[in-house]
C-alpha cells in the first residue's frame, strides 16, 4: 500500500487506493499526467504521475499493473444534488469503477494519482 501523496493538507479527500490493470494511451512529461484505459471495465481516465514514480516507467501503448490513490474534491458547490453524497460521505466504500464513471461527469472533482507501476 502506498500512502505517498502530493494532496496532503489540501482541498482533496483521500478516498481509496486500488491496483488496476491499465493500458497507457498517452503521456505528458511536462505536466506529469497520462491517460490510460482500465482494462477491466474498458473505461479511459486521466491520472497524475506521482513524483515517486519514474516518468519513463509509464510507457505508452503498454499494459501495467498500476496502483492509484483516488481523491475527491472538498469543493462540491457545482455538483448536482444527487451526487453531493458521493463526494461528501467519506466512510462509504466505493469501487474504483464508481470513481472512473463519476470522473466523466465531474473531471475536475476526482483525481487519480499513480503511486506504483509494474509491467504486466
């Protein structure tokens, strides 16, 4: 389990950590961001690459076992009333898939941070 985070003491709530099988589709070295497809549910999502992960290890068009910390924003003013609870109730177990699906509705309010990566 990786507990490193660049989000400590910020406007973000740590929600879960999860290890997923992904295929990296693109990478922006300057911003330390990438886009991947979760191979289990076939959904794309963007993620930040933690400073503890070598940017060169995140190779495009390769499959990996990757561990992510997932965060939700504490600022939920723009969230529809039906989704506020998703962001505010922190003790409810939600799956990685749930966060990826809601990410597509509120991309600025969910962040995935890559903390470990291994070729699969």
